[in-house]
C-alpha cells in the first residue's frame, strides 16, 4: 500500500468536504495571483525607471504650480560639459480626452528637440524621430487608447483639453507604444501647444515639470542637489526627484496600491491557513482509528506522519491550482484593460505570481498539517482504538 494510494482514498472519503475545502483555497488564491501580478508590474515599472536615469524637476510646492520654460537653460548651464547631463525636456500637462468621452489620457506636451533623447526607451526609430521633428502635429500614443479608439499610425486624432482654456487640438499619430507601463500615455510637441495658447491669449512659456536625462547614477544624485541649490530662495524653488520616486508618489496619490495589494495578499494567506488547519484537524479526528490500525499492522510512525502531512499539502496544492489556473487563463487571454493607474493601462498574470502562490499554498498546507501529523506520530494504538470503539 503506497502513500499515493492512501492519499487518493482519503480525498475520496468525503468528496463534498474535499471540494468545499479546495474551493475555499481556490478563491483566495485567485485574488492572491491577481494582486501579486499587479505588484510585480509596479515593481517592473520601478526597475525600468531606475535604469533610465531620469530626474524630475518641478515646483517645490506642487506639480500644479508651473515654472518658467527658461529654467531649462539654467539647468543645462549647471553642467556645460555634459559630463552629468545629456538632455532636458520640459513638459506641460494637457489632460486630453477624445471628444464625447470621459476617459482622460495622461497627455503631455513635450519639448520637441529633446524628447527623443530624454525618452530614448520609447523606441522611436529614425523614421519616427524624423516625423516627430518635421511635423508639429506629431504625437506618440500608448496602446490603450489606440486599441480603444481604433487608431493607427498616420491617423488624425483630436483631443479636448480637460484643463483651462479647454481647447481642442488635432494631431498626427507617428508611434504606438506597446509596453504596458506606457499604455495610457499620449505625448505631443509643446511648441504646437504654445502656439495654440498664444492664439487663445493664454499665458504660456511655462511647464509643469522638467525631465533631465542623466549620464550616470552618480550624475543623477549630483544634479539633484545642484538643481535644488541653484533655485533655492527664488520664487520658483524646485523639488528634484528621480523618476522612480516621482512615479511612486504619483501612483500613491490615488491610494497606496502596492501596500493595499500586499495587505490583501497577507489576509488571503491567513484565510487559507485557517481553512487548511480546520480541515486537517477534522480529518485527523475522524481518522484516528484508521491511523491506529495502520500502526497496528506495521506502519512506522514516520510513515504515518508523512501520510497526514502529504494529504494536507496535496489538498492545498489542488485548491491553489483550481484558483490559479483559471485566473491565469483569464488574465492571459482577457487581460485587464483601462486600468488608468497613471501611465499604466493594463496588466496580465505574472509567472512570478503563479510560482509564489503555489509555493505559499504548499507551505500553508504543510504548516496546517504539521500539528495533526505530530498528533498522529504520538498516537497510541490501543488508546485510539479504545476511544473510537
């Protein structure tokens, strides 16, 4: 009689309880996989931001407080030899939306000359870069609005601003960004916006933020201190922070999403542990006579311990798989769209989340079965048979 045979028989002993226990595992683990997948995506965005060595420079009070575009020249003069600094790109918030809709895009007007340098990670080809420089109506859009509205490269696109003076502008799409972390962005040329603002008699020549492309990590740190020191005690004092910190603050403006997801994951694990522990204790009480019989016919105590522990681990894994596999299939073939978490528009299931969920399920199953297995190890054959009989 093998352990596998005993395990299969035990699972069939009470099918309803086995199914309910597996379901109690499956639902929390499905939530766990989705939550951890989102946390993994945010971590990827953070890592990517660190690699790009971009420094955000904005008004010290708030991002809403705009600063003069002339600050760009002063920032560039802090490193005349370009040992630390590669390029500076000013950006102004446009907050555009497609006419007749309510979904606001992360739309920003960027300095035309330095945008391809500062955002070299967007992957603009030479042809696309040439179109960006030659066409003042050129724009670059993320995959989310492109899929939602059926845009394609070369199309004419109209956006309405969600901030004063609420103007409507037309663009030419020259590049579609496929990365999920850039899925909800829309970039266009700031000189085009400045012309429209002047035509509307609106004060212009101001930006919300400067993005500084640095040559090295040390350069990023040095420039951060130099820039803030250069504009200290002026009407336009600055706050400089690396892109990773900026994105973290931007994301948490709508709530601490990573913290919430991690807290949810902890709660899920706790619930699963309670379910598994309760099930295994009930199973042990019901099977005391059976385990005592195993001992009576020659099963070693260590083997009894392994049977109880393996049953708990198997039940946990089956329940986790019942929740993880459908969730993975759904998120793979029907990924979450229109997430609108800043520039992030969507996320799908992460292999890391799947692996972590199965490992946690196994550990929870082992932990839940440890005490019943220990009791089975100490079980006295005569006492158990007398008690049940």
